[in-house]
C-alpha cells in the first residue's frame, strides 16, 4: 500500500508539473502580442473580434460590457472598420450576440459594420470561425487579460496574425476562481490545438469585408 501511495503521489506531482508548465508556456508565448490601446495602430486589421461572455436578461454582464466598450473604442479610433461579436446563440432563449450588436449600435457603430457569429460557443470556436467563416487573416482580440493568453495562443496555432487588447476596466466578482479555471482551460485548448478539430458548426463563408447585416437573424 505504501508503494501504491508513493507512486500515486509521484504521478499526481508529474501531472501538476505538466499542467503548470503548459499554462506558463501559453502565457509566455503570447505575452508580447498583448498591446495597449494606444499601441493599436497596426495596419490592415481585418476586424476586432469580441469574445462573448454572460448576459443578464437583455443586457451584457459587466465583463462583457467592458469588452464591448473597449472594442467600440478601438473601432472609433480607426483600428478596424469591422467588429465581429462572437458568442453563444445556440438556443432561442439565450442570445449573446444580438445583445452585443445592439449595444454597439446604441453606442453609434453602424449596423453594417457589426457581424454576429452565432456559433461562437467557445474561445476555440470563435477564433476558428473568424478565420474559416469570416475570412480573417489579421485580427485584434478583445477580452480580459487572463483570457487573452489562451485566445491568442489559439489564433497562433490556427495561422492567424493576432494581437490582443485587454478590456479590464474594473474588479470582477469571482476573479480567483476564473484564474484557476483558466489554467485548466489553457491546457485543454493546448491539446485541442494539436489536433485542430472543426467547430460545432461551419458553413458558407461570410467575408468580414462585406456587410455585417447579412448575419442578422431578427
């Protein structure tokens, strides 16, 4: 029993080291791609990709609201003329992307400049679909910093040129839990990027250079 316990502990320690090493690698390999908003003067950005988060009724959650405000700021600064709102709209009674688009329109962004990705069910799927469905090659991703490392790593592995701008503008409830959960999420997507599975849905190409109203469903 002592030997079994010893070997079990050794295996657990090795697994913990692997998990932490992958987490560190994902962060270090993408750290230089995270830029400040005043540094976001890169030419030929195809779009600003906003990753979805929770919605509260008909309003974005605080985390999502901050992502949207940062993306709108980048848009109005002329960083890109197109925004992709990528989130979960897998059910009729839960719709992140229309709430995201409506928020941008209320802030003065023309509807035709805002695309909706209704099948952005995960960070991996959002980035994958930005390339394969919306025909993007060079993007700026907007989300909170803890999340940016993973999103940028996915983009790198899928062959996109990507930069990240943080949307952290306040303290968020549950920050420690999200940080710990993100360690496992980075490991999960590290493995996923080795095999590069297709997302839940693909479909016809909708070039982001066109009119965003083609993605409207209401």
